[in-house]
C-alpha cells in the first residue's frame, strides 16, 4: 500500500514538474514573441517619424494605382493586426505612406479613416466572438470587448447597438445555434 502511494506521489510530482516546465517554456516563448512585436512596432514608428516608411517600395507610375496600393496594404495590415495595439503611424508605415496621406486616401476611397476601419474590424470580430460564446462558460461582454481594444464599456455598447441593433449582452445571452 505504501509502495503504491509512494509511486502515485512520485508520478504526481513528475507530472507537476512537467506541467510547470511546459508553462515556463510557453511563457518564455510568449515573452520573446511580445518583445519581437514591440521591436517591430518601434521600428515602424521610427520609420514613420523619419518619413522612410515604405521607402524601399517602388512607386507605381499612376497616382490612382499608388493610392489603391496604399489602401490595399493598409487594409491587409489592419485585418492581420486587429488584435494588437495599433496606432495610425503603424498602419501608415505598413502601407508605405505618411499618416496624413493615408488619412486622405482613406477618406477619398473608403469614406472613413484608417482607425475607423480598425474600429469596425474589431467590432465585427467582437460580435463574432459574442455570437459564438457560450454564456455559461464565464466569458463576459467586458472581457471580449477589452480583448478587442474597447476599454470603455459604454462606448462599446453604443457602437455595438448602432451596428447590430441590439446590446452586446443580449447577443451573449442568446445561445449559439446547435447543429
């Protein structure tokens, strides 16, 4: 009996150690990835301040083509990095334009600003999470909103209501379709 208990305790200790080591490795990897991301963002911001953002790209001959390229690159960056802390300078750097040029092109071609599109993408993704979330799993509207960068719950609720015609709490409380 004592031998079985000692074996079980040794096994539990080994499993706990392996779990701790796996957690530490994961945390180290996540910390390294976060440092790399911060370094890339700092580099993009520095490029934007120096005016060298996208200087390595060849400029298209036609101004309309150039503007479309700026919009296309900015939209791709926004779609890819919507969950990250992104500012207008980051988007401009990725698009190969100055912040002002990016804003002008977006107003003319999209009828919104780059940060307005970023907000819309984040709102759309928050909506998708609210629709898919099971209200009994402990996820809250505040958690989902904060994950997508909406720190003011009242503003998030107002934006959400205007976009989807109901409050986010109602969306979360409606169980997802089973199929």
